[in-house]
């Protein structure tokens, strides 16, 4: 695998908008992919993994999920975003990032009008 894959829910408006925004700021070594276009087992994952988290599969096949995947993407964006990515990677900020990500992920169905593509 030449590029790191950023795997996200293509049925989520927020996810689509955020990935569109970060795509312009990421190096060419990243490739965003909608989870619906992939088979999770090919990456050693299950469908529920794709349903619950954003994933970063690095070029050396390491898997990073959720808020830590977001932190790594932010670090790769550089400048102030890189600082934010580093900050949310270390405790106690990583706990806050994890909690925020978990709350959003678990409540996406309640945010259906905001989150689901029509």
C-alpha cells in the first residue's frame, strides 16, 4: 500500500464536509476513502468497526481509529493544525478528545438531519 487510507462514513454529511476540507491540506500520501466502498475484512476489521470510527490505515498497515486518527491527520496538516493534533494526542487532552469523539459517534443517529446525506 503506497498511501495511508483515511476511511470515513460516506453517508455522513459532517464526515464528507470535514474530509473535503482536510483533503486540500493533506500531503498526497493520504487517500480518503468512503467506508461503503471498502470491505472491512481486507483491513483486518469488521463492519461495526467501520460503522463506529474513522480509521487511518498507514502505508505500513498500522491501524489508528477515532480521535487518535483525527489527531494524526491534524498533525500531518501542519502549522497550527499540527499543534492541535499533537495536543489532543497527549493526556489529559487525549481523554477529552476521546470523550468528544465517542459522544458524537454514539449520537450520530440522533443528529440524523445534520449527519446523514439525503
